[in-house]
């Protein structure tokens, strides 16, 4: 049976935490039934299928290693002919993990992603600038956009056929209204647009929002991106294994979709699992049929809170901090990218610093910024002082000419993409035989 959007919980269907909990509990029996068809959970259940939330919390966490050990179909809970898509994670934290979805699963996936406060409309032109490969990210946005009738521009950011010069042309000529990408992409587009003779804030009047995800985003960088493009930056959080897990409300807070998944927090310092607070995210998707995941340990560092929000969604808020334990020791401190990013994007906007890199050594932090010559001295001095006063470490900050870290030729080049062939003329380079380049 194909699931429809009307079969799923909708925002506003519950009035508080107690009603939300009852909504979750009502779906658990079906979820446990799906899980009982999976070879992995059959072994874990040991003949006794869970029935209640108490039973769920008695189960051990499902780890990423469990998914890797079950590759490719050890967690499959439906006949293979019922699958709609197969995916693998990017493998940023180790070997990739396999995931698969039915059409029924995809109804839930697409509707969750489409819960954007700015809305996705039939008159939108939606540029999807994330991978269209084994990861779910590009396919998810594409499916959600089509669910609402939008025109999709499949601008895969891993394709040779879509260089930055073409992205800028498409954004401008097709009058793109919405985009989906990593935050860093939007800054690169702005640089490419300027090199093409366009001003990001005025020459793309159709653009009404930038949807971003895939990397931690500090408020400082988010504000700079919004200022550059003159539109809201709407954040999204999820994974290939789960789809969208959280989205932003009109008040700028990221809310966990707790009507579709149960969140928990694992505290590595003492090994306990709690309902809220800071730690590593554990999630139980409630409408995952092809590959049920019970208490899946995502390992992302987050802060989860059930404090009220003016939006009235009555959903927990989540702050995503990135992969647990990521950072480097410098002196007596441990420096994270988020901390540095905040300081970089708190520099005065007129310095126009958006591209930077840093290297941590045991004693000193080395930072390089792309900055115009007239702003180099004040920008480097200001960042050096901020790092020393707020992070408590010594730093050497150098200003680099624009185009050093993000080369201008990479933003303006038009990639020569050809089809493979085997027959060449006497003056042609036959070393390109069979290759796409």
C-alpha cells in the first residue's frame, strides 16, 4: 500500500509534549512489526518483539558499525522488489553505510524535507546543488520540490557538466527562486557571480531563499550569507540514513521532527541516554518501513531542548555542533571550526572576508584569509586579537590576495565535458579515449 501525506502527522496536530508523546507511541507497534522482519533486529529481539516505549529504551543502541556489518541488505525488512531506491552515506566519519527506501518511505521523506517556513510552491524554480549520486541529499530535495509542483533544476555539485560559471548563468537566466546546497556553496556562487559581472544582492531578484545543510553553520556565517544575497538562509539537518530530521521555524530555531522520529541524547562521558540536553544524537525514525532503525546512534554532537518556541510547533529544538570530538589541541585549548568560523565572520563586513583556512599546531594557530590589500592589515590584526582574547591561544594570521584560496579560474572556467570515443584523427589526443573529460 502506498502511503499518502494525509496518513502522516501534520504540524499543528498536537498541542504539547504529552500529545506529541502519545502520537509517537501510537506508531511504535507498527514500527516494531516492520523491524521484526529485518534479519538484524530478529537476532536482536531474540524471539520477543518489543511493544512499548519502555521496551524500546531497553534495546541497545544501533551503531554505524552495525549498519556496516549488515552491508548490503542485513537490515532489509521488505522484499527487494518493493524497494524504490538504494543509497550510501558519504563516509565522512568512516566507511559508508547502506540505506534503502520504499515508495511509502519516500512519501514521509519528501514531506519532512518540504516543511520549510518559506514554503515550496508550484511557481518556484528550485536549483538542487547537492550530489545526485548514492547519497540521498539531491534526490530528497528533488522529490520534495516535485511534491509541491516546483520546477527542479538538477545542478549536481559533483558533475563536471555543472561548473560554477554555469551555476551563475542558471541562477540568473532561469530566475531561480530557491536553492539547496551546503552553506559554503552559496559563498562560492557569490564570488563567481561577481567575476561574471553580477551583484549577488541585486541581480538575482527572483531568488527568495537559500536552503542549506550538510555542514555546521554558525549564526555569524549565516548572517553574512543572508546579507550577501539579500534573502533568508533556511537551515536543514538530516542524514542519508534518516532523511530530514530537523528544519527551521519562522523564528530561526531548528526544530526536530519529533512527530516522525523519537530523539534521545547519548552522553559519552557516563554512557547514559537521556531525553534532552547535550550529547550525541540517537534517533528512532517512526515511519521507516524498508530499513527500520531503532535507537540509531548518529554520533553527531547536538543540544536538544523542549523549551517553548513562539512558532507554536510544539517540537523540541536542536542545535547541531557537528561530529563528536572534532577539534584540535592548541596550547591548553581545543579549537573547533565553529569557534573559528564565528570569529572570522564577525569581522566587519566591509573587509569582505569569506574564504579562509587554518592549521592547528600544538603551540600556535595559523590562519590565512582572502582579503583585499586595503583591508588586509586591519582584518588580520582584528582576527589575531579575537583569537587570543576569546580562544586563549597564540595565532599567526596572514592576509592573502583574493583568488588564492578559491582560484578565479575555477569560478569562471567552462568544463569541456565530452562523451567517450575510441577513434581519433592524426592530430588529436587519443589519450582521452574512453574517458569523460
